[in-house]
C-alpha cells in the first residue's frame, strides 16, 4: 500500500512505518511525514520519531521514494539512515530498515549495509 502511494509521487517524500516488534511486526501507523521537491527533501529527526513515540512503538521502518524511478540509495540516504539509527538507539526505538522505493522496485539500505 505505502509503496504504491510513494511510487506515484512526482516529488521526493518520506514516510515511516511504526512497528511494535515483540514477536512479529505489527504496523501501528504509516504516516507521510515530509514531502520535498523533485530532487530532495529535508527533515527534522524529532518529527520522524514523533508518531513512533506517540504510539509507544519499539521499532520503525523508514520509507522514501525516488521520483526518478531509480531506487539506488544516494550517499545522503545512507548518511540520513546513520543519523536516524543513532537517534533511534538513544530513544530505544530500533530502525529496522530504510527502504527506497522506485518504479516497481525497492532497495533495502539494511540489506546493503548502508547506514546500519
């Protein structure tokens, strides 16, 4: 569901899935946090974690799109993941993954060990 919405965007957008990961993953929310311009977006770390804290989530999955259709993570994507994973550790909210959505495909930064 979230990937179809992000794939269709003509501007870069960041979303997040708040999860509670006791034994299985339960999606608590999937809000769109930011919408940027065609080539970039900026974000505030606190705003990306706000809903996770509000839902008392123990983990989250970050998701954003690349309007070009190429889901290859940029160096900025990896750096943002590092920053967000560190912030999550301080709040005891694990960043399970950061997915970049492209045209009909996605890339997991966790699988590629970028920022984790």
